C-alpha cells in the first residue's frame, strides 16, 4: 500500500541520546595482555573463518520471502538510511568538482548497495569482501544489472575482490594500481575488525589510504556505548527481544580490542562481533589523515533527514516504515502484545493523520543500536 506523502512518523521511546559518561568510564583504556602467539593466531583465524562461513552460508532469497520476514520494515528502514547517506555524500563529492566518481565498497556482501551506486551515477566500483560466495553473488547481480541496462543507460565499471580486508593489502589486488577513490563505504562491517589493533588498523588502511584528498569514508556500525549501557542494565549477560539478541561473556570491564559479543538478528545475522570504542576509532583514523565530520545514532539521523520532502518520498517508495493501523483489517508485522503501544498512543493525539509510519517496538530497539559515521580526508 502507498502511504500519504505527508505521512506522520512515530518511533518508539524517542530514540535516546548517545552514550554518557558512565558507559565511557566503563570502556577501560587498556589492551589485553599478550597471549601465546600461536594460540592468538589460531583465534584470529577461527574468527575470520566463522565470519566468512556465516555469510557464505546465507541463502539468497527472493522479494516474496523477504516481504514475509519479521524484520521486513526494519531492513527497508536501514536500507533507506544507507540510501540517504550515500546520496548526500555523492552530492558533496560532485559539488567539490569530481566528474569521474570511483567508489570502494568494503564488505560488499551480496551486493545490496549496487542499485544505490547505479542510481548515484558513479563511474567505477570496487567490491571487496571476505566471503567468496557473497562476492560471486555480488558479481552475478552486477552482470544481470548490466545486461538489463539500456544502451543510453551506461552502467559503472566494476572489479570484484575476495579478500580478508583486516589482513590483506587491498591496493595490491586492484586492476588499476594507480586507482584512487572518492568514497569508501563500509556498511555494518567495520566492527568485525576490532578483534585486534592490527586488524582494525589494516581495515582502516584499506578504507582510507587510497582516498583522494577530500574523499569520504562512510559507514554504519553498532554503538559500543549503547550496547554496554543495555548490558549493564540487564540482570544477565544478554539482552534483546523477539527479533534480536546480544550476549556477552562478562560485564563490568571492556577492553579496547577483542571485546567480543554474540549478535543474532532474526534469520539474517548470527555471528560473533567486537565492540568498536569510537573515540579510539576516531584517533586511529587520524593516522590516515582523516577527520570525523559526522557521527549520529540511527534515531538522530532519521529525525534529521525525515524532515526533507525528498527523503520522506524515498522512505515511502522503499516501504521503510510500517503503516499503522493497517487498512482493510490487515495484520501488522507482529501481533505480540505491546509492540505498537507507541503508535497507538500517537494515534490518539489531536490532528494526527492516519496511517502513521512506524516500526514495531522490537525493531526500533534493534535498529537504535547502530550509528552512522562519516570521515573526510584532509586535503
């Protein structure tokens, strides 16, 4: 169903602010003690294998299956947010005078952002990921896109690389050894690198070393302060709801690197991840002449961008929010008790136009874990 162009939006719990002083104090500024070198290497290899194996094993599903997913609207919401981010950064790149735009998609997965790059009219794309099966599917998607494009609709050129970007130097694998990028995009991936300083630094090197002066490193990643805040508020070593669960092995002390937790999200993600202590991330990025220009929780980014008509229009087109109430007696994404209390309450206010655009309480809780970041290379 199509929502009204002036659709109201409502979110659960107001989104909340970023991590406060209590969480920051909890992120202890220390490195883990040195372990036996061979044992350490084994752990590193095991984690890389787990990540690659998990994403390689995910089945490609069609639109019909995705539309039945419990987190259908949340996934669309996250996609909308990435679309807005990518679109606005491309505008800035072109505004600075770049005519031929080259992009590095670091952790490209199965190619979920290919269409965004096509709509953005870029000229060249390099896709890199640790999961070989995902890279093959990404390349296949690109080839299909190319076949279906019209003669007057020139599609960008592309290179596809299977590599562990936390351990391998990506520039050595480029077809064009002189290639420089306007943008590096790293969506829902960077946190895997915070297993060690070496891996996090190699990921940053691959992301930033070959950016042009004025180029951008953009991405999305879990907010460590928010994760720690929720863990500390929990009576156990885990927290979550009907769509996601986060489990830690301990709490009270959080090392800068290798602070592992397990994250599961419906049938999409089920893999170990690492906390990214953002002040350290920002500090490390300075080694590559990068300065932070934007860091916002998803809730804050959403509140700001939804004010623009073009972004609201795209949100409706992408079905990034669920209509509440549904028309013709249709079902919401879930019938669990209390999942739409926030929307129901909003409906009762004077002057509110229906339907509202919202997510269920569980989806808001899941997506509000994340933040968006933008770094720019200093000229």
